[in-house]
């Protein structure tokens, strides 16, 4: 099996959208089309802090990570937030999820980012994978939706 992790390109849109659909279904979410469109456009824009990395396995796009870079008050170089991670169910258990996280660690080292972090549901079985990188800390999340004015 040959696996490559690389940036998303315009011609990958249909394949990424199929994975994105699987991911949002996994989270029982219905992301409006304009949001998906905007997300994809930002991922292709080198000036945007949002990026998508694709796992290409035997020439098939089988997984993705979506990350956002941001400033941090405790550091001098960008912080990387891994917002979304998904592997096609047919391609799971072959190391692609781990490869996608390793890839971001490698990018962080190359680009002098100071930190990589992510959230997940407390009961997500993916924590078996995550726990092999680092133990979860004891922070909890407060998330306030802002009503449209
Ligand atoms: C989480 C996810 C990306 C892992 O992808 P994957 O390609 O199957 O992961 P890997 O093959 O690299 O797994 C590496 C190790 O972690 C374990 N692991 C990975 N995901 C697991 C899961 N959901 N449950 C239990 N163990 C898991 C694997 O068994 C493997 O263990 P091993 O090295 O001892 O064999 C994939 O299961 C997925 O897309 N899940 C649905 C979406 C999701 O939960 N995304 C994360 C949201 S925060």
C-alpha cells in the first residue's frame, strides 16, 4: 500500500466532498452548502489560515485532515488546531488516521508552528488513537452560538 499525504487541489473537490459528507453524517450534522463551499475555497487559498491535507492511498483519496492556524498569546509562532479528521470507513485500520496526524506534526516542525491540538467527544473511540500521541488534558469547552443580528 502506498500512502501519500498532500495538500488538497482544485481537482480533488468531488472526492473531498464525499469524505466531508461522511464526516458530517458521523457527527449527525447538516452543514449548509454555502458553508461547505466556503470551507473548500478557503482550503485552496494559500493566504487563508485554513488547510486541508488529503491521504491518498493507492491513488484513491481515502481521508483528510482540516486544520486552522491561529495566533496565540503564550507563544510567538502559529498554533495549529486540527478541526476535522476523517478516514473512509473502507480504508480504516491501516494507519491513515495516524499518518494524517503525523503529517501535521511534521508540517508543524517544518514551519515552526508552536503547538498542535484537537478536541473530540469524550466517548469517541478514536481516542484509542489519540492517546498514543498524548494524554488528554483536563480542560473543558464552553461554546456559545452567536445569534444573527
Ligand atoms: C478516527 C479515524 C480518523 C481513525 O482513522 P484510521 O485510519 O482507522 O486510524 P489508524 O488506522 O491510523 O489507527 C491507528 C490505531 O488507532 C486505533 N484506532 C483508530 N481509530 C480507532 C477507533 N475509532 N476505535 C478504536 N481504535 C481506533 C487503530 O486500531 C490503530 O491501532 P493499532 O496501531 O494498534 O493497530 C477514523 O476512525 C474516523 O474517520 N472515524 C470517524 C470520524 C472521527 O471520529 N473523526 C475524529 C473526530 S475528532
